C-alpha cells in the first residue's frame, strides 16, 4: 500500500508540471519587451497560414503594448505586459482580465523572435510546438534592418 501511495503522489505531481500547466506567478518579474521592429515571416496555428512574403507585416513591442502593421495600416494595437519567469519570457496581451487575456511565451535568438500563445483564457504554452487542434498560434519574426 505504501508503494501505491508513493506512485499516486508522483502521478499527481507530474500533472502539475505537464505541458500547458501554469507556472507559479510569484517567480515572475517584469522585463523589457523585445526591442526594435520585427518582420513577420510565418504564422502557424490550427488554420496554418503564411504571412506575406513581401515583408508587409511588421510587429513592434512597446513597454505596455504590441502593434502589428500591414504596410502602414495598423492591424492591432493591444495592451501587453512582459515578464521573465525563471528562464522563460512571458507575454500577456489583450484583456487585463486573466480569464480573457492571451498568455504566451517568447524568445529571441539573434535576429529571430518566436512568439507562441493560446486563445484568450487558455493556459500559457510551455514550448514553441503547435500540436494539431491545440488552439495555439506561433509567430516567427525576423528583426527589421534599418
């Protein structure tokens, strides 16, 4: 019986750290957003689509918002907050209500930025993989050269 109890405890603990589980908020600290303007190279999700290869889509991250422009036309300008949670960079955007906000993660690698997020109110992704029917979106961006 003691072995079964230990196994059950291990199983319960593993659910708390599985893919899509929220990380503790007490580890979060505000950080600056990715600097500069970024050209959208690809957008992936359930309805996979590619952004215009003509580099029309440009994303800029401000201290309290993020903007997407198509050419010179604003597509979105939403509230955003940026955090570091351990080694992970997080973004919350849209609504200030956590039940309606989009929660995501981002990382930069030189001139490349990946941004993965779920639908409003969904758990924050833990990776940059977009499983089928996950209702997640992944943006691949490249730093815009002046």
